[in-house]
C-alpha cells in the first residue's frame, strides 16, 4: 500500500485539546496571525508573511498539493476556541525504508503549554500505527532549544549533528538529528496514548 493512500481522504486526528485536520481556505486569517511573526519561522526555512496575500498564496499551494495527493500538512486546531494555532506534517516519507521526518510550527501564544508535544505525538502515533513506519526523525537547528525540548519529551534520541547542513537567511546552520524507532515508540506507547487520548480503529484512513 502506497503511503499516499493513508492520506486519501485526508485523516483527521483528535487529541485531548486539539484536532488535526486538512488546512482549509477559511483558515487564512488564523494562519496569518502567527505566520506574520518572525519568531514563528526563526528556525524554519521560510520567511514571515508580510501580508495576508502571502498566507493566501500558501494556502492555495497547500490546497493544490492536497489535490495532487502529495501533502501531509495538518492544521492544528484548538478544540476550545476552534482557532488554527499551528501546523504539523511529515516533511518526507520514504516508503521503501519506512522512514519519515516530522516538522511543526506553533503560534507563540501557545508555547510552553505542551501543545506541540501533544500534536506531534499524534502524528508520530499515526505514522507507526497506520503507515507502519519503522523510524521517525526530526532535524533541528542547534539553537532551537524549544524544539529540542519537545523531541526529548517525545522519547526521541539524539543521534548526532550535521555540520553546515542548511543554508538559510544568508548563513549556514548545523542540524541536530533526533529519532524514535518503532521499538522505542512501543516502549513509550502508554505515555503517547495518555497524552493524545487516541484510539485507532481498523480502517487505515480513520483515527479518532
């Protein structure tokens, strides 16, 4: 089964405080509210949105990518307010080796509340439970202490640092590699389940 089959229809994942779903055109204003701040993309390879037109272009690109079945970006929706407060995704999936890389971005108003940990726990669980991945990794700029704290809470292990691995904003950056395997995930599975309150049914394209 091709990994893209797990995203058609695009899966919605519910956790204790969040709903992860496909990005919609109605999300443009919420996305702009955090994409316009430099802090949101300080350690990512994209620039702050200067106007809502930038966000409209971004959403149009996502919607087209969904149609082409090559997009794995979830909107992170706060259940209590129904606001989109971030995004998370599989940056890449290698179906031959069953390896994926994760990425995430969260509004600064929701930092230090365990939101990123809860959202990323959900997609890691989806990757292991539904897609059958054997390894999920994250590559993080060494200065990004907040993300390092998130992956540590997720049980990921530090594997090394790639020197001058990316060139962004006119400078090179070292990237730390963190990863969790399916065996290690199974060891932490109870913590993941408690964090996300997820149950997984037998339909490969449905989780709740």
